[in-house]
C-alpha cells in the first residue's frame, strides 16, 4: 500500500468515526451517495458547480450535505433557509472556512476571508463607518461624475468598452483618492491579474483538496498537476503590489498635500495621535484593498451582464429609453433625483443581478457550533456552508421562466416596484456586503446614463449580418460574461463628444 493510499484510508476512517460521534441521533442533511474517501462531489460540474447544486436541490431539497475528502459542505438552495440560518442564527453561521489556499495566494489581508473575531470586527466597524447608508450619500456626486466619464469614454472608443467599464468604477477614487486613467491603467492591470487568478483558483472544491493534502503545496510548479503552485506565487506578487503600492500612493499624496479626500485619508487623519494608530493604519490598508477587489469586480461584471441583456432583449432597452425620454427629456442627463420616477430602471437593475448573479455561490460561511435545523444536524467542525445564490435567483416558483430577462417581474400591478430587492445577491447576516448601498447607486447611475445616450446591439460581420452572442460566462468564485462583440452607438445622430460634454455641463 502506497503512503498516499494509506493516508486516504486513514482520512476516510477518521471521517466516518467523527460523523457517527457528531450525529447525536440526528441525521446529516440528504445528498448524493458518497464514494469511499473522495466523498460525494465526484459528479459535480467543476466549471459551474452552482448548476450541479441546483439540480441536486430538485432531488434532495433545499438543504444538501456533501463531502469532498475531509471537507464537509452544506449547500443551501433556498433563500428562506439561508435567512433562517445565516440571519436568524447569525451567531452560529458568521465564521469563514479555513482555506489552505488563502496564505499561498497572498489573501491573508482580505477582510472577506478573515475568521470571525476581533480583527474582523475592527475591519467591519471601519467599513460600516465609511459605507453606511447615510455616508454612502456623500459619494453620489463622484458616482455621477464617473458615470459621465464612462459616457465620454464610450463615445470616444466604444470598441474598448470593457476597459471603460473597469476604469469607470468609483471605488478607486472613493477608497484611495486615485483617478484611474482611461484604458489600461497600471494599477488596474496589476489588480486585474491578481483577481483573475484568485477568482479561478480559490474555489471551495480546490481548497478542500489542499486542506486534506497540504503537502501538495510543497511540490514544484513544474510537477504534473501542480500548476496552481506557480499561479499562487504569481498571485502573491500581484497582491503585494496591489495592497502596498496603492496605499503608498495615498500616503505620498497626503504628504505632498495633493490628495483628493478619500476613505483612507479620512481614516488616517482620525487615527492621528491614537495609541492604536498603527493597528488602525494597517487595518485600513487591508480594508482598502478588500473593498477595491470586491467593488471593482462586482461593478464591472454586473455592467457586462447589463450590456449583454440589453443586446439580447432589445424590447427591454427600448421601453427603458422611452421612459427616460418621457421623464427626463433630451436636454439634460438623468440624475438621482429622477430615480423615483423611473421604477423600470430599478427593475432592470434588479433583474440584471438576478438573471446572471456575479457571485453565484456567494462567499462560503462556516459554523461555530453544532446546529439542528428541520431535524438535520449541521456539524460544527470542518463544515463549509455555501449559499447557492444562483438557485435562489432561478427559483421557478418565485421567478417563472427564470432563464429569461424580464424586469417586469419586479413591477407591481400599480406600477410601483415590488418588495423584492434581491438582497440575497449581497450575502447574508453579519457577513453581508457592507457596501451594497454604494454599489446600488453606482450601478443605477451607470446603467441609466448609458441607456439615455447609447443603443446597444449586436455587431455586424463584413456582410452586414448580425454576429450571434452565446452569452457564455467565465468560471470561478466571481463570474462575468466572456468578451463578446457588440455595437455601441449614440441614439441620436446629433450626439457626439461635444454635444455630450454640453449635456454633462447642463446637468450640473
């Protein structure tokens, strides 16, 4: 018997013994039949595990138990169950799994991955101070300015729309006081590379293998199957540049008195003279990097989904533009004062987040003690809790024809918005997204202003025929539509860069 087989056998025996001890008369949630040692996730679609989990839900219910080697995984396919556990019992479900991949990939700083404890509470408090609902209102002028910049960039070079969506994010200026250059900004390139690797590699399925067999991290990257070790080293280099260089930029700008007020500068000024100033500064450095990673990725990915939807569902685009024209007119651009009069635009925003959620499996939670729900045991040690956002967003009982893009599902009979705000897209309980109010405003302003000025359509080939779009998504922790050709043209023949600049000035 080889050492690896012996180790695997020992793991299997240990797991069975622990499970019998934990059950205490209550069964684990149902799930697919397990195989020895490996567990019961061998049939999962590794490119889109959320789809496999959703299919399992049709067989086993809203709460599913599965195991990969030593990693216990409980999947939640229902919004109702997710709220019952992670919100109403948040003291049990606010932990994070211990991922053996976190340190090798340079992610120890990440607030999102911190265990539930003092460091996380400090991060959370500082983030809440900067992003609570009333504080988020102060960012609206900057959000409109960024949306205006996005329009100017799109009219100048619509073929580079992906770059414009990224550099148009308000998060960089809000957090660091840094204005990204249009196109491929140097800071954004580094952060993009780190984010891509991390999103693709830091899936629970990958972490479970490394957690069980940590010695794999010692293999050289050239060893067959160990490419991830080379990618981990690359991610560490990018992450260090991203955390340190961007923070140093703000510090240098503050020292030279050339900085724009931002979250970091405000926090550092408040920390001056405090006995714990060093701790607060280090926390702010890590919070800033976390916020940028989460905010930039979510915003640009959601806007990609939005553009895809407008192209594939032109009737939705036309209805929205007709409403904007009737409420706002053509002599100025929409602003936040118009939002209440444009409920269909909010419906489009909600449907965009529901149709193709960019975090289909959320970020996993972990239990801090044993729990019993609906007669099933959810064990403490080693349990990863995965809310399947995709399944919740495509619940046919709540969203008939869920694969179709239908904003009208969020409009009540009297023309007002329904109460369904797609809150699950921002996570659950104490681990929910603190920046959701800022993200909501940023997305609404960008979507509404783009619809006011541009028409989105399929690109044409050399013969003038439409180029079909398959709408495929990338895979990873965060997903977005793969690059697709499209036509982005001004709705008005009179619209050009000069006319657009006039409209921006007229809009204040």
